[in-house]
């Protein structure tokens, strides 16, 4: 999962169209749509004051590729994979975790199939505005990430050019173990956090 910068002089939507056109020229075929969303929860103030702990963030995410699952990720911590009704449990835990509603972020777009590759080009939005572009590439026959990384790189270069990403940090801890859906969700969480930080531009002149 990688972020693609917006092309100079183009809008987010125009850059997405440029990418998808390149894919279609390669021979990739549309295979429906996808959506990955992320809601941020922070530790409730009452919990922090009563236990003297520092606040923690938790991200609750959904991926349309796995419609019956919900992913809960702690900052720098484990990833819990639960049933889709985990959201209703979070409502009951509101004494411990508060939903930071303004922070909901999602990536939505088109799925493409090209031979054994699955490519998803998405527009990342927060509220009503488009904030960036995500590209997810999967080589379907292989489950050991490191075994197919060079092949993935070569394919990504064919339509992403100089914006082809480096090896994701999640691969570093996996080495030769089996790649799982949670690894994809962790990469989306990192991408969303990066895009959030890019939006928080400090105001010049205030000291």
C-alpha cells in the first residue's frame, strides 16, 4: 500500500484518472470497487485521570475485501481481527474509548485485475475533501511477501514510475512468514496517519 503524490498542476481526481488510464493501457480490467475506512478512538478522559495513564489511540478499520471482519489496531501495538459487529461493542465501551468523529478517513476507488495482480487505486478523503491517493498492489499467487517483492516492484514501476514505493515497514518484521490481511490494514493505517499529519500544517508567524 503506497501513497502517490498529486501530479503537478492536476487535481486528486485527475491524477487518479491518469493512473487508471495507465493501468487500462497495460490491459488491466475493472473488477468492481473497494473501500477501506478508519475511525480513531482515544482513551476517555475519565479513564486517564482515574488511572493516571497516558492517552492511547485505537483505530477501528474495515476493508471491503473482508466484509465480515473488523480490524482494531493500537498505536504501535497488536492488531485485533474481530467480527463485523465489533463496532457495536465500541459504542458500549464509550466510557473507556471516545470516538474522534472528525478524524474519520477512508480510501475508496476501483479494483483492477491484471493477470495475477490485483490493483486498487483509491481517493483518500477526510470529511468532504479529497486528501490524497492510495495504491494497493497484491500478487495473488504468493503468500510470502519477501518472495515476490521484486516482481511487485517491477510491475508497480510500469504504471507508477518514479513514485514506486520502497519496501513496506511491515515486511521487515515478517521476513519469511505468511502475509495476512492484518498486514494490509496496518499499511493503510500508516498511510492514513501520514496523510493526516500532512494536513496539519503549522501556522507561520505564531511562536
